């Protein structure tokens, strides 16, 4: 029987780790309840028009949000929510509430954080994006699903949810022979990324990448002429290894589908 103790201890540790991982992932699950528990309060406005042209690009480093699969259900976050870009890619469920004049009843939307709503410390009013306020500056298309555009600003309830994406995580490789910058997008699950490692087929180690800005990650390791693999970890602790995402003859500005998602 004493020989079983190490195995039992390992099994208990493994069970604890799995339980902890499940608990962190459950934070982002959207489970409907009959009350408003689990929701935080904030406000929402919109920017741009119904073409969503002004919502393209942005502080998270994305490009054409329609081509990248995000569409019009996007938001620029206030300082309190943006977290210096760490929240890029995260998904939020939002509903208008406590404003019977403007709210469309029983409607909620899921938006992806793709931009930053900068604070303005010179203004004395309409300072919705200043800390500590929690604010969503939605695309006009997304806003008008919750209320008519004439409302201008609405009170909302919101909570984090898992992101649902089609296809694999995508890797847009940029830079030059001495510096590689990779934009990751179409990330499912928690949506926001906390760690990226890269490995060339001729290198022995996984090299940690550094967040450049938003969802752009960089490295100074020379990797030309090698197939590229990635280890990507989202904020709920889940890691996926993407093997041989880019072939040895990859070129800068090419986009590769990792084939897997969270």
C-alpha cells in the first residue's frame, strides 16, 4: 500500500490542476440566470456610421475587421476595460437596461474588443472613456441593435463570455529578416492572449515573444528559411501548440491558418 501514496498524491495534484483550469475557464462562460447576478454595469455609445469604416484598424492592431471575421460587432474599450491592450480580442455580452425610453427590451449582443476609447482629461462632461468608468464605444451597427442611434448613450450591463470563431487562429507575419512581428487574430475561447512562444524547425528552443502592441507579438530571433511553430496561451490558462504553421519558404506579409482554435 505505501507504494500507492506517490501515485495517489500525483493524481490528486492533477485533479486539482484540471479543476483550477476549469474554474478559470468558467469565468468566461455565459450562463443565463433569471436575475442580473454576474453582470457589471457600464455605458455604451457608438462611433462612425453604418459602414463601420471608422472602426477598422485600431489600437489592437487588427486590419479589415470584416476580412478578419469580426464584422461590425466590435467595441473600443475605455481605459478601465482596455487594460493597456491586454483585453484585445476578448468578447463581452452587452444588454441595454434601465432606460425604457431607449432600450430595445430582451436584446443582447456579443462584441469583440478591437480598439481603445482614449480618455480626455480636458473635458468636463461626456468623459465616458476616462477612468474609472467602464465604457463601450460600439460600432454604429452594434449600438443600433440595442437602441436607436438617437439615444446617443445608454446604460448597459455586460459580462465576459467565450468567443466563438470559425476556422483556426490566424498568424499574419510581418517585419524584416532581423525582426519578426506576428499579428494573431480569429482567436476563440477567452480571446485575449497572455503568452506566445515561437520555434523554427532548425532551432532547439521555444523562444518567448514579446507583446509589441495589442495583438502583435515580436521577436528578434532570425527565423527565415525555417518552418514556424507557435505556442499560444489565452488568459484563462489554456495553451495550444500550432506545429509548422508556416512552411520553410514563408514570406513576410503572408497570413497562415493554424488549423486549431480555443
